[in-house]
């Protein structure tokens, strides 16, 4: 299953990341996977507050093992 995480950044933009994780994944784990991917990239710093992020399911796939692979959009 995929999750989308929108992180607001200091430049006023939102950066959206796709995180592959099972449906029962903890939202905090999904958030931190996206945040660390953003933090390692060239973009301005994102807010590291969990409640500042928008997290939602992107699609309904099978729920395999937790795989926190992140793709930036």
C-alpha cells in the first residue's frame, strides 16, 4: 500500500512524498520516512512537526511487510 505525505517547508511550499508501507503502519513511521527523505535532499528544511504534515492513503494494495521506500513528487 502507498501513503502520501505532504510536508510544509520553510520556503512556503509543500513537498509530497509517496511512502510504501502496509495499511496498518503507524502514521508516525510513515511521517518520519518522508521527513528523512526530504531532509537528505536539496530542498529547504521541512517542518519536523508531525501535526504539520498531511498523511493519507494513496491506493489500496496488498498489505505486505513494512517497506518504507520513499518517492518524491
